[in-house]
């Protein structure tokens, strides 16, 4: 963020006091170009059954949806954990996307955003302010790009020049006009690079800057509730929850961001890998106890066990054939279907 104006300096100090090192400001105008892209994406069916994204695109492009009197939107970012080193499935482990290694980001960032919103209102004479993160109907990557934090890459992630895309985002909306920050320094586009598009194991990018959620491993293992299509199961590889491939291959990841909050570190949550046998042995009670307060709660026990059955077949977890066989009698049809498929593939 530019520090040329005193308002920016003061805002940076307030944000840092709440743990947000990266901060920028933009106005509250409707994100017209991004709305057009979102509408086209939804109309093409690329949103799968993500109703919260496709239900009312105009709402997501207008900050007034969240605060009718908003005049400025402050965008902040929080670093993901550092790389834990090469992943090895060893025929028994499922891989976890980096954002989910620690505690649930939403529960951590919401109170900090609300506290920052109160401080911003007091500091700049506002009457109303509120915090938001990706649970709110706002195109936060578009807001962050317009606030100068970075640019949206071909993999649809927000990329901070020289600092990569390992960042969580959050917003503060306030009814005070603050000067917008300048665009991020350095290169602001992907150029001719298509590493992310070519590396996707399930070919989820029909074009640059377009993600088809129906083929995305993160969607399939987190949001999708049913049977995973047969032709996509092999591409999931060892990914038990989420996927980082299109970010890992990005050249902008060459420099690591600063250390994240301790609650986001691997030792605070599930970590970078989980034993598949442990997942398959869980009941509802033990699942809640094991993953409460982490992102792995999101798909529920059934969803995570479905993923484990797919991954077990992909990594050749032959020692789990007996455990997998037990799911042939599961009350959930999705588990019976994937158990039968896993046993066939392991045979």
C-alpha cells in the first residue's frame, strides 16, 4: 500500500495492531466489470451448485449490500502458513490444502475485522463500519485488486507481486471517504505463463481466468455433497481436502510471505496430511472431536470419508481394504458407491 498520505499511514498502523500486515483502500463503487464476468461464469454453469455464488450476482458486486452507507472499502490480507516441505503419501496419507492446516480462518478473522472496523470508524469520524470475509456476499478478490493489493491471476487467485497468493482476505466497510491506495508495485499480470492451467490435474480451467468448479478438486472435496464423477477420481490424487496445485506452480510464489498467525500453523489444526485409516474409522462423535474448529469440518464426516475412499484407491492403500469393505454396508449410498469403486481399483 502506498504510504504517501497520512490517512494511509494511520490505517496501516491500525491494521497492524490487529494482525493485518497488508492493507489497501478503494471506493465503494459497484464492481461492474467483475459483475459481468461473474454473471457469465454463472450462466455457463461453471458455478456448479454453489448457490451462494450464483444466486444473485449483482449483490456480490455492490458493497452497499453489506453496508448501505458505505463510502470506502478497506482490504486486508493474512498470510498462509509456510511450506511444510515435500508431501509424501506413503500409501496411507491424504493431503490437506495449505489454507486448512490450522484453525478455521473465519472464526479467527471475524472478531479482528470487527475490532478493526470500530477503530477505523473512531479514527476517521465514521458512524457505521463493519467487517466482512468470504462468508459475506462480496467479490473480495476484485475489491483487493482494486485496492491495489495485487492482481487476479489466470488461476483466479489474487496474486501479490513478489509475495505470491498464499493469503486470506478480509474487508472493512466504513461510511467515510478515504483516499484510495495506488496499485501494487511491480508486475501486475501473468504474461504468457500458463503453468497453472497446464498443471491442474482435472483440467478445471477451460480458459485463462475461468475456473469450472465442476472439475475443481477443491470444490469436489469440500463443497460437493454427492458422488465424485468417475472420470475425475484419479485426478484427485492424494488430495483429501482441497488442492494447491495451481498455486504451487505459480512463479510468484518464489518469495514467502511473513509468518502467519499462530492459530493458522499446522500444529494448531489438522496439519498438511492426515492418516486415511484414521478418517475411515471415525464416527460422528469422533469426527467432531478430531476436526472441530478446523476447515475440515466443512464436508462433514460423510464427505471426508468419501474423499478418503477416493484417495485410498489413488495412493494404493491396500492395507485399508478391510476397512473400506466395511463401507459396503454403510447407510449412506455415496459411501457404498465409493467403497465399491475403491475396492475394485485396489484389486
